[in-house]
């Protein structure tokens, strides 16, 4: 069975008998929810394919294909009255080119509105101004109540987000100004949903964040934002059970579930839900690569996922210096959770000085997910894939204006020496580069910054999964280097000890080393660690003692 990796054409998937994860039960839930809906998810979660499913189900043009497209799905046995009863007007704003954004946006509207009129052979006049053509379409459906109009908008904020992070002046011009083109578009749509005999009967909009909607309309005041509703938490993505069923179809051992869970799972989108989901793209990428080579892919992170976040470093770097958001990202990389009063559902893309806005943005982008909710909402990095993307994010921000730069080729060479022979020069090299970096020194406020730097740069390597504050034998190890590459011979437990020059006493360093040995010996007895020892891998216990930001002692033992 072919994996539809990167395929968003539902009709093609079904006619070609590709793998299809049945999410059609949510069609019924959407109908029962509201008529006008906004649904937000990070990139690569399958939003475009889901809209293609809605199009195939509701579009009267595909009525003759219903049995072929939906046989063996939930909705085939639970067909609703509204199936194949709508004219579908669909916009895809992911194709808008920001190099000439206003002309590209207008061209997109023109193509979609004129194609709609032609496809259904409707007697509707088109105009040189596509907004007027859209008004004509709405007028036609208002006057012909026997015909029903459903509007689908995919990636409504894709080009707007790119503008926001790359050209804020253009963003203001197109999105927020009184006569802004995007604002006019949504004003026309809103007019089509209100009043008696409103021409728009249903509307479903997908995107990544609520920012653009807020800046256009001061909130989604057309209908309901269902993004955080528990009943839609798993509408996109794979649940644990769905993934088990999927990998069994492709003869992939359930023993790989632990790996898939570590790298692709743990997204929770509703504060009220306890169920987590796997990222759709990441799972399909893994299965596709596994099918091709019959083994775990060498690169576990899809390059397309990495590229989605490549333009976001400006969030950390303003006025030629790292801002407060840098500290938030540093805490996440340390394995800590971050807190906010509640996830913001309406906030402007123009104000990230508000910490709650920045943390909420990280959530919508998929860079953090919900850990738990009590008096506060706590967020964490969901999985190893996102941790490595966050690390790259931090590294890129440090390299701006030469705050900190490291020779990654040399680092990887030294790291491989540790992985093969247990040589600890890599830890000394990192310490020396941190000490010599005058640009970084302003950001070394405490020992946690040094530890975060180690975590960040060690995580760039393909040899290990780097765990921070991992619970081992009823204690919490500073860093556990868990073998990832099958050729790794040595793995490690690392304990940091810090003291200030003014606090130094006789034999203090030796006392700290003795304390660290007790801790490391305790962690080494944990079953997770011993499992690798039983695979004939050598455990290297590493102790790093720092005086302020300088390494004064580095020892290792087996």
C-alpha cells in the first residue's frame, strides 16, 4: 500500500487505494458544532487533506463518487443530510507570494472566484476587482436560496505569518490598516454570513495561529474557534491506537513504538483533553522511509518540518540583542516547563513583549504543547524532533551579530570520539568556547545558562538523544546521553557542579566531585541505563566542575 506522504488530494488517495486514516467521524461532530468555524493546528498536521475530505463530502459535483470515495469509512454508515449538497468556494492562501504580496493575493482571489463560476456554470458576472466578483457570488446565492454555499479557506494566515516575521511594514499595509486588502476580504465574508437569507451557509477556515485573524477583525467574530475544544483534540494527527493499527498494516514492529513516541508524539491541543497525538507528517515520513530501506531512517527529522521554523529567530532577537523570549526558550531546552495564566485565543502579531502572547505563539506553532493545567497552564517541548528544532532556533539566534558561534565540524568530531572511545575532550571544548565568548558572557546569568548551552549543542549531534533532568533511580540526572546511532560504543551520564569564587573553601572541589560520584553511581543503577550496559555499551560517568563560567575540573570514569 502506498503512503500518501505529501499528498493532499483525497480523491487521488482513494482512487489510487493509498493508505487512508479515517477521520470522517469528525464530519458529524463539525456539523453539530457550528456553521462558521476556525480550526488552528501547527504546520504538517494534515489540514489541507482534511479540507479536501470536506470538499469531497459536501461538494455536489462529487455526488456520483460518494460510494467510491467513502466506502469503508465511518461517515459512509452515518451519512448526514448535507452530504453533496453544497457549492464549494475554496481559497488556498499558502500559494500567495510575499515578494509581491498584494498582487499575488488579488490574483489568488481572481483565480478561485472565476474558477468557481466556471465549474458550476453559474450566471454570475466577474469583475477586474476579484473582491467585487466575490460580492457578486454572495449576491447570487442570497437571491437563489435553493442553492447552498460552503466556503473553505486553507492556511488563511500562511503568507501573513511570513510577512510578519520578515517584513512587518508589508504586514501592516496588507493586514491591519483601515483599508487593508485582507481586512476588506474578511469584511465581505462576514457580510455573507449575517442577516436574513445569508448566502454563506457554512464556512471552515484553517490556519496556524489566531494572530492574523485578530489583527484583521479583532478576533474571530464570524463564528466559533474550535481549536482548543477537547472533542477536536485528535481530529488531525495519529492517536496511539491509530498508530498501532497503522504500523501493523506496514509490518513495522510495535517495538518501534517507543522510538516513534519519543520523536513524534505528545501533542495535546486542548486543556481539557488527556489524549496526545502524533504529528501526521512526521509519522508518514518515517513509514515512507522505512518502507524504502526496511530499517530506521538515518535522519529522523523530515527536512520539511525543519524549514517551517527557519524564519522565526527574529522573535528572539530585537534591537541587536537577545530579548526576554530567549530566556523562555533556554528554560524549555533545559527540560523545564513554562507557565502562563491561560492560552491566548486572541492576540496581535505585533506585540510579543507580552510574555503570555509569546508563549501562546510557541504553542500554536507546535514548538511547545500542554503538559498539564491547574491554576496555571504549563507547557513543555512535546518530543525530540521539536526539541532539536528549538535547539537550532536557539543556535541561530546566538549566531546573529556573533553572540556565540561554534565550529560544528570540530564539535561533531570530538563528540564522535566520546561515542566511540569515551574521550571527554568534547565537554572541555564546549567549556572553553563558552568561557572565551565575550558576546555570550552577558547572558550567563547562572549555571543554568551553561547547562543549557551544553544541552543545545550536544543535541545537534546524530549520536545521542540528550535528556535533561531525566528521572533515574529516584533522582534526576543533569544530562543523560541516550544512544541513538546503533554504532555508538559509549554513552554517558553527566553531572554539573558549580561554585562562585567568593564561596570557595578548602577542598571544595574534591567535595563536589565526591558528591557527584554518589549521584552518578545511583543513576547508573536505573533499569533504563542498565539496559544499554547489557547491550555491551560502555557507560561513561562525567563530572564537570565550574567556578562561575569557567571549567576547573573535568573527570570521567566507567
